[in-house]
C-alpha cells in the first residue's frame, strides 16, 4: 500500500552533454531544490567520432544524488523521471552491463549505413542520417558478435536501468531516431530487413508512463522511501520544451544550448528527412522540429563564459555586422538542411572580438530563422509564441538580435532547465497512477 507523504515532491534529472542537473518540485511546480554536477566532454578518438564511457554518466549521477540528498530530504520524493541526449546509444547485455561505449548524439561514424537505411526506411524517416540512433545501432552490431544477449539501449534507458534494474525499455521520443513508428506505435517490420532482431530492440512506452519503483539498492544508498515511482522519461530537448510552459498549437521553443534545436507544437505530424525534420508524440498533439549542429559549442570554442559575459556589454544588437557566418565546428549539417557537406563559415574574422562574437550570434540566429521557415514550408504551423531555453537565452543582446530577425512574439518561460520538464513528467506519471488506482 502506498504510504502518503504530507508534502510530496517530484525529482527530475537532465543528463546533458557537459553535466547532469537535478530539480525537485512540489505539487504546485515550485522548485524546492536543485543541483548540478559537471561531466567531462565527449572523447573524440577520430574525426566525426564522439563517445563517452557509460560508467562516467553513472558516476556523475551518483555524485549528483549524493550532493542533492544533503540539501533535501529524499523521503519526501514520491516519483522521479530522467531525460538524456537524443540519439545517444550503446550496447548492453541482458543484465544491463555496458558492452560498448556510448556513441553520442553527434557521432557520425555510421555514415556507411545511411544508404542501406534509405533502401528500407520510409522516405521521411528521421533515421536516414549518420547521427541517427539506428545508423549507430547498425555500426555497433557490426563491431560485436550477434547473440541473444546483446541489446540496444539509449542513454536515458541505461541510466533508468541503473536506478530501477529495468534495462530493456525506452520511451517513444528516444526511440524515434532508432526507427520507432510513432504513428503506428510500434517498431516497424522493415527494421528486420536491416538485420535487427526483435530481441535487440527495447520495449517502448509513452513519456510520462509509470514503469516501476526504484531498486532497493538505490533506495537504501541515497535515502529514498521504498515506494518511489519511476516514470518513463524523454529526450533532453523535449524535456526542455515541457519546462517552458509551451502547451498550445503554434507554441515554438528554441533551445540555445550546445546545439540549436527548434520545436513547434502541431496538430499533425510532419516528416522530411531531406531537411532533417521529424515529429514525435506530445500528448494529444505532435512536436515538429529539427536540430542544427550550430549553437553554443561553437561559441565556447572561441570564448570562455567569462569572456562572453564581458563581450555582451560591447555588442550593438540594433546594427548588424554585415558578416554572413554559418557557425559550425566541423563540416556537416542536420537542419535546416541535412547536408553532410555543409562547411563552416567563420571568416573573415574581424580584429574586434565583440564584432566577431556578434557575427556568430547573428549567424546562429539566421539559421534559427531558416529553421522555422523550413518547418512551415513542410507543413508545421506558423509560430505564434516563441519560448527560449538553454544558456544562450540569458544573453539579452542575443535576445534583441533574435527578436529583430525572427519577428515572433517572445515569451518568458516557466523554467529554463530540462530537469524541470523531467520533474513535471515525474508528477504527471504519479498523478496518472494515482488516478487509475482511484478508478
């Protein structure tokens, strides 16, 4: 029987590219506690390779929970959920032991599998890129002997398994780029033509679905109650969208993080692999979006956070620099066009660092504009309200540049962190479970 907690709290965890953040909220969605733990960047052993050791994710998460437990009584937490980077995958055995490194969201080593995927996948499937979870899955299978004890899992799934001991399940958002059909709500038959056996793929639930309790080991280790419900999570960008408060058709969310991610709530699904556009379930509606390789990672390549803070005061957002950059760290783009030959353009570089900084911001903003235009061209609604999240949303000069260029009403967000969206999912799943018990 479920023990009643006087002031129930809900824990959301966001696993990003440079760290992990946790946020605890109450029934009114007020933040009660938060904690962040940095994590080393992905390794790049070869060009186009980006990988991390899964144990690094788990060690970082354990450190985070240990620190968070100091500032908040975990006995008050009744449910939790976790999001992680989309398209990050690894192989595990049936016990959840990692058999490979985690191939990160932007890893492009599986480019040789794009054409075979295109032969079987629907024309506009989001799997038809080198960075898709499916392409990486095929590459991983090639490296490891096929057996019934080899399974594919996503970053969020594997960490969920560490907390619950349920490893072979995922959510419909993380599964999207691995080939899951969100319309028919099943793994499609054509995946078997690519050599993926049924046992290799995880079971799929909708984000926000109760999937079980925390393991007894985790409960004892961190001081949780014995009845903490774990709720199926989602991708980092979807959790970030949930955190904004966007909830109407036409609400758009731009994530100004390491990469540039655009999403808009639509009454219908839109798919266009040629432009890197995909859709995923969002309650009764759909999230239509795409992700560019531009973003904050380019800025941090040239400037430290302290330098950007100082340079922000020197920008002139009301006057353009006249430089037409396409800011990328390396050749290859996913959206607004899926173009592996798209080259970076960050020249000529002016002597003034403030001008150079502003030109990069303008270049990213121009890609954002092109992205929303492309979404509309492919059938998504026109943006009515725009919410901004990620570190770049705090740059007031950049906000002015974007506002002038985009001409979309900008709205304040409920919260700027994906962990808040994960906490909302935890609450949603808890409320759903309690409602079903009452009925």
